[in-house]
C-alpha cells in the first residue's frame, strides 16, 4: 500500500494540470453513461448563457456528437434577456440545435408570481411588482461567524431607492417555495423533450452547487447525469477557456436570474468570491489545517475555523436536498 | 435571578421541541451552532420565538455569537435587552 503525500496548500492547487486529459476523461464517461448506463441516444440541456450550462453543453457535444444534443432556453417573465442571446450564441458556436421554451405561462398557472408577490407585500405593503424589483440575500460578513446567515428582502423602488428588511420565516419560505416553481417547471420541460427524443437530461450543477445545496430539489437538481458535478467553479472557467466558450459568457458575473432585481450568486448564497470559495472548500474537504491555510488565504486561523464550520453546517443542513426518497423500510 | 432561570427553561423547551434532539444532551452551556442544532431556517425561527416569547427584537448588529451561541448566552441577551428598555 502506498501513501500519497498531500500536496502543499497553495493558490495554484486547483489549477488543472492537463485540461485536455480531463476533458477526455469526462467526455468518455459521459458517452458511456448516456449510451451504456442510461441507454439514451443523446442529451438535452437547459442553457442559460451562464458558464456552467455552457461548459456542460460543449462537453456533451464532444461526448455525444452535436447532432445528439439539444440545447433548450427556458426564459420566464423575470429572466434577463441577455441570457437568451448568449445561450443562442453558444449553441451556434458548438453547432448544437437550440430551441426556446418560454415557461411564463406555466408559472402563471402555478401562481408562482402571485404567491411570491403576496409574501413580499406582507413585508413591504407599497411593493408593486409591475414597477418595483425585488431580491433576497444574505450578508457577506456572516461567513466569519458561527451563526447561520439570516435572509433579508430588498425591494427597489421605481426611482432606484433600495429598502431592505430581515425576512420573517413564513414569508421567506413562501418566496423561496414560489420561486422554486421556476426551476421545477424548467425540469418538466427538459424531461418532455428528453422523453420525446429518447435522450437523457444532462444536469448543469457544479461541485459547489451540489455539495452546498445551491439547487432546487427536483428542479435544476433533477437530471440523469451531472458531468461537471465534481468540478470547482474556477475549474469550470479553466475548461470554458480551453473549449472556446464565448468570452461574454466567461466574463459574465454568475447570477441567480431568479428574482426581478439583479443578484449575484455570491450575494444570494455563497458569501465569498469563487476563487476564495474554491480554495477554502478544497482545504476544508481535504483536511488542511487552519494553520496551513491561513498564510495562503491571508485570513486569520479563527476566520478559517469559522468558515469551515459554516461549510460543515451547509453540508448538514442541505443533506435533505441530495437524498433520494427514503425507502429502506 | 428567578426570571433568568425561568427564561433558560423556556429557551431549552423551545429548542428540544423544535430540533427533535434528546433533552439529556443539551446543557445551558452547549454551543448550539457549533453542535449543529440550528441551520439558517432554525436560527430565523429561534429569533421569532425570542421576539414573541420575550417581546425582545434583536437588531441586525446584535446577531452575533456572543448573544446566541448557547442557552446561557440567549438568556443573558434577553435579560440585558429587557433591562435596557
């Protein structure tokens, strides 16, 4: 038995040493999984113009052939129109057929917007969804504390004034539950096309989204295979560059594209920029001590311990999202 | 003093009822967040309980470990807020 020596922790530790080799490994496995494990002819992918779905589409085209991949744009009332333009550009670049399925009608049927806006009005009675914008988020400083973050609701008035209040639990849950109709409606549409074509649904979550529970159960978490589910975000970017993903997509700040006001994923969930998040998560997962991490990240050992505790809490509190239905009775 | 003991008991009962944890394992000094008693939702519910039960509204600046890390800390925080009113 050989004991592998642990690499010294550094800011370069997540640099992919041989990108071509990693891409070959992923695409070979993806081809095998879709064809031999799932017994499907190809794959459908929801494309948002973000880097994760773009890399997933490019890898799928390499693995399955462009003709066996369908990219689906799934905009709704609150989506940024730029998402569609970029998604179309991506599909053209990789010669993948793309279609657009607007899900606003389905969401109106579910009363997604009405249910969400009702909860927002409980907090801000003046909120008018036709002229105001809204988002929910957490404070960045929260990550250095052992206390879990508390969500706040922000509305933006027609004149651009921002107002924020801490979100009471009932309203928070209603806003999130109503908004999750978006991801779940998209998942239904993806499976419609997948079943129609005898294709698999190729999911787009990256490692952080899966491990930290930043996905909607049976929404964007509903897929047959997740080829970038083990990649850190900075590694997704490395592959994006190597594969020639359009620069506008690479340069775009990752957003939730869920609420009417612009909101980055960092602001909504992660509380840290991706380059720092990746390194800290790697250190946490690979049992580097706060003493080894502190000088590299320029953070105190106390802060690192707090961040690691937060990571541990996130894994624990989102376990339910990753669980299959319990049936060992 | 009696109030403080009483409040600690109320907080402990709330925690046991809402976290499904074994009452024998929780002491007044147990570090609730370090031990994983509460996630984000649980903490928000705890804040609502404190507001309703003790008529105390913690501000955003007061949401720090020193005020919420244990039953002792929460009871102390409630008592300080009540005195300041």
